[in-house]
C-alpha cells in the first residue's frame, strides 16, 4: 500500500508508485464528483487555507474548487488586506491563522523553501501544500502535467518531451522533470537561450540545446514556458520579438515534432512571445485539459493529506 502524504512540498523524492497513486486517485475523484457537478463529503469538517503571497489564477482557484468539491471549508487569505502589509512576520501570521483551527495550508511564495519552513513551524496535524515557491517546485503542476500526458500517451518510456523557454526561473520545469523522470519518460530535452537555461549539473538526465528547431524535432510533447520577468533583472530580459522568432512555437515549428505532439503550457500564456495563437488554440493544444486536470489532481492531494 502507498504511504499517505503528510505534506507535499516537492515531488523530488516521490516514487513512481506514489505519483501513479495520486494520478489514479485524481481520476477516481473526477468520476466520483461527476466532473465537478456532484459534491463529495470526503473532507467535511476540514478547513483549508489558501495563503498566496504571489498572484495566481489557476492554482488558487483550483485548490479552492478542489477543497469545496470534497466538502471542506476554504479560507482565501488576502495578503493585500492582511496584517502582512503592516509588517507582521510570516510565522506570526501562521500561528495566528492556526489558532483559528486549520487542517491544511496551501502556500505560494516567491522565496524558495518557504513551504518547508512552514512545515518546520506548523502545528502538528496541519498539512502544508506547496502551490509554488520561487524557482524551486510546483508539485501539483508537475502532477497535473503528468496526468495530462498519461491520458494521451501512457507509454512514458517511449516519449520525448521538450521543455522550452525560461527554464532557469521555472519551478514548473523542475517539478515536471521530477514527475516525468519518476514515471520513466524516455528523453527530456531542455531548450532556451543560454541565459535562461539552468546549470546542466542540476539536471544530468536532460539534454540541453539552444536550438529550438532541433529540440522540437520528433518530440511527442512540447511544454512551453513563459519568460518569468518577475524573477529576472531588467538586464536579463530578452527582446520579445527576437525571442519569438527563435523560441516561439508556431505551426511551422510544430510540424517538425512527432505526429500528434501534445502542446502544453502551465499558463499564464504570453501569446506572441513563447507561443503563437494558432498553436495555443490549435487542435494539438492540451492547455485547457491541463487546467481541468488541475482541480482533480488537487482534490487527490487534499484527500490524501486530510481524509480521515
Ligand atoms: N500554472 C500556474 O501556476 O498558474 P497560476 O500562476 O495562474 O496559478
């Protein structure tokens, strides 16, 4: 039997069995809640706090929907209108909120390692879920990407996955590599300008290139990433038109990939910079499937952590 999670801050040390268990549970919950049209009582009496110190559309909304569809109460902590704005320390905020009784904290923070810090300081019995920390990890995005790929191409060992864009600053790329590596993906290619690629020593299992035309050649999955300007110095910003010319995914480039190549993007999209409209809205785009799967994967994670 797969051991239940206590917290989820990274996928780095999760086994293939644990990841497959979460993906299977996501599908089971999707069916049990009839794609969101039926509410479950799995987490009745439980309280989930969304504590987002960085903006989010997809992750925050889907954690809220996931918790509600499982019957939990949800509190969306509004940082802008909280006492954080008056200088309250993170741990004082944490202990204040815990005193009101919580079962899980879903946290997003610009500083890598914040979720693990919260694990160290949280009251026993409170689970911490990482909704994205700095450039380090976005574990539920890694899971939802793996689920989306599995629905179309369960033969992970035969797959070539190309991840293109600002990988250096990307927590999504890191969690994708952890998930896809554990699931046995045959080849993972990293592509982007040298300044936006991570150190090769961090990813000995990936192939690196600055040439997108060769990176997309024969790929079964293309995961496009945006330029994360919020994590770059002004001098690091590439010229957007030149970037699109070299690294933007358009139909002409997609034709070099394997037939039926899945086009993915974690969002938010910057159209005309890393992806053309014709591809983002095209027949091979799986972007909205990723969004839909995000709710089911987050239901699986919350249920695994909190169900009695
Ligand atoms: N993929 C993702 O994390 O999107 P949001 O920033 O909108 O949550």
